[in-house]
C-alpha cells in the first residue's frame, strides 16, 4: 500500500484520482520493501467510497515492485485502507463520540453513512487507535499532521486496521 499525501483534497472522484496519478512521478516512489525506482503500473481494481453525493466506485491503480514482486495500491490520504468511509467522516464520528452529541449531523451531511458505519468506526477507534495515540502523545489536530504522525510512529494510516505494509509519500 502506498498512501499519497495530498493537500486540500476533501473529496474524491475518478477525475481527481486520475489527475493525482498522472501528476505522480511513479519512478520516485519507494516500495514498502525500501527500494526506490522499481515500481511499475501493474493493473487496477475497483474500490467504493461513501460520499455525500452517493457511493462512488473508483478504479485504483496498482503498482508492482520489480525487486520484491509485491503489488501495492496507490491511495490518496483521505482514503483509509480497507474502509469505504473517508478520513474526514471518520474523524467527525470520533469527535462526535467524544463530545457525546450524537451523529445526526454526520448522517445528514453524508447520507451514505449510517449508524452501523459509525458504530464500527467508534469501536475500531477505541479498540485499536485510542491507546496508540495516547502512548505516542498524538493529538487529533489537522488531518495532515495526524496522518503523518501515525505513519511516523506506527508505519500505518490512522484508522488502518490490517497490518498491511503502508508507506506515506509526500
């Protein structure tokens, strides 16, 4: 998995994703195995994300490392690996839970997100991330800083549960 740091990217669609990939210097990317310059476009797969405008299906680019022969998806940092709910919506759910104010605002802002999604997000946060953040003294501030600190300390995206190798490319 390769996560791309993107500033000011609050939403995603196929055009935004394709532009990100087109502007990316693939030969500069480092594989999670540590080798730079040996990643080649290998294929694509479909991934759904829940947006306020509805569920959107994205064609995600996969790269293959010619050194370790593993394939890696390229995801912008607003997409959490193995989750259909975008980073901003997950943070909103966590913040609402901390303030104990309920979730109607979040569900009305993004009708694709239901109570089941929110319950799952809060559960994953409490089981896997709350103590990690406390132990590393990471505060939930800006999206960019939070993600960068999680990659620095834990080598994974905030709220990523599967321990799949992941690297942040700035």
